């Protein structure tokens, strides 16, 4: 029997503040990571103008201004190990209320697109001289984009901005509602096959920012590269997720045969791909590139709306598919430097599966072969013999753990029996 996946917004803003142990918090993070895409009406493309864009590394962050300052109650902090805060997300995130999907609000889309225009129409802005300075460069930017689209005639960018974003004509009279452009929420549409090695097709992942501040020195509160960093964990959308931006666009009233709805659509796509959207765009977040491929057919039927939950803080149960999947039920069992014995379980689709008890670790045949050759070369330099084996199911090997296992990283080296590094 399958269960509906929990609403990610509810998990992040309700259940998150009800946990009482580190193990519960880690398990709750895993629940968030397991969320799959669902809830988008693919028929929208028939009635709206749509732009399909895909997130690129490092991903997308929206709603960072929302509060999510998780703090463990003081009476529960008995020692350093009992603190929950290092595992908790410290920055907010925006979710659709009904589905829990990481949508981009239509108001944010409209605001981002409008920020590329001169905005001379705004009379109540502060620092007017600075606004005028930027207005000229923005006017030139929009004209250059229109020139790329083949619009060579003289067009008033201010009038175009006023029409698109304010619904006003040249005489500053309101355009009827049915003739105005509408900006809808951007929805995650799908995750293409083999995109950013996201074989589990997860939407969410975690990341960190590490501000360096003199927190204990009120005289020097400024950033300092030599002070100890303070890692802050936050939730983000994975790179490789396709978003669909939807609009209801009309041909321009001022430039009927020149600025058509298709020209507006192409103009918006160029702005989105240039400026990005969301938080931390200055360090690469929120950047998109056009998506020209086809989404997998199964997303249209929303099969990801349901899943069978695995054990807390564990990897998903291995599905019956052409390629094996890593399954680790307790990451804390694997520490850097450990060398547990393992057995070759299977060889499928160019991947080796190694079993350690009930856990399964996966390595591609190409990377394994390259590693064996590297080990052989190093052994020969030291005057030792290293046999490059042809592994087969049932063979025993040694697994060297290269880092403390966690959800994001499981690095290990396979050492064939009878050899040493």
C-alpha cells in the first residue's frame, strides 16, 4: 500500500519545529529530500504562453526572507552532541501551500522582468539620481534585446513597460483587464533522465553558506577571511529541474504589428536567462538555460505523487530497474578510514553492486577499472605487485570508506582481495 507524500511546506514549517532529537531531525530532512514533482497541469500549455527553463548548478533558492530560525530548547541541550541546530535548515523557503511544490510566485516573475526595464514611471523612488543612472543602461539593454529579435523600429521602452506591467496606454488610461498581460506561478515540470546524476529524481537538496564574522568582537563586526566560519545550512532546489513559466500575453496595443505576444515571450525568456531569479543570484543560484528536450512521459501521469517511505534517515529502497541504486540504511555506520569487507552482489548495466550486510554500494565499471589501474601504477612505483582482477558475483573485496557517509556524499574505494594500497 502506498502513501501520499507529505507536503514539503508542512514538513518545513510545522513538523520541523516538533522534533525532539537529532535522529528525528535527520529523518525529517530525508523526508524533504524524497519529495518528487507532482501537481502541475500539463494542459496549461494549450491555453498559455509557456517558457520551459532548466535550473543549472548550484540550483535555486526562493523565499529566503521567510523566518526559519530553528533553535533547540535550552533545557534539551545537555552537551555539544545534543544540539540539533547544525542539522537544521536556518534559511526560509517558499512552497506552494496546497501541493508543497517549490513554485516561483507570479509576482516574483513579474517583478524580476520589470527590474530589467528603466522604471522611469516610478515617481516615488528614493535616490532619484541613482535611479536615473540605471534607467539609461536598462533602456539600452531592452533595446538591444529587441534588436536581437529583429525589432528595428524606434520604440518607447517606457511606454512598453507601462503597458506590460501597469496596464496603461500612452494616455495613462487603464487597459481593460481582458487585454492585460498576466504572469502566473512558475512550476517545476520534470527532471530529465540522467540530469546532474540525479537518478532518484529528487527536487530538493541542502547547501551551506559560511559567513566569516567577528561574532565575539563588537569592535570588529565586519567580515574577515581569517575568522572561523559559521556554516549555515539551507534548503535548495536541485540543478537540472525543469521549470515552466506561464503567461497570458497579448499583442501590444501601442505597437500592434511589431510587439506581438511571441515577441514578448522571447523577450521574457532572454531576461530570465540573463538575470536569473530568486535569492543569491550573484553567486550563481537561480540561473536557468532553455530546455529544448522532452520530459519523461511518466511525469504527465503524476506517478511521483506517491511513494513507499523507507526507514528514517535511510536511502530509498532499491527499485527494480535496469541500473542498481545505492541503499544505505544507517549512514552513521560508515566512518572515514573504515575498511569493511564486502561481496560483489551483481553486475548490471555497467555498474557493480557491493553488499555489506543489507546495504548496497554501487560503482560504475568504468570508474572501477580506472581506479584499479591507478592503484596498480602506484603499487609498481613502490615496488609492490598489484593484480587487476576481473570481478564477478560472489567475489569478496575490501571497501575503504573515504568520508563519513551522509545523504549527499558516499565516497569509497574498492580494494580487491589479496591486494593492498
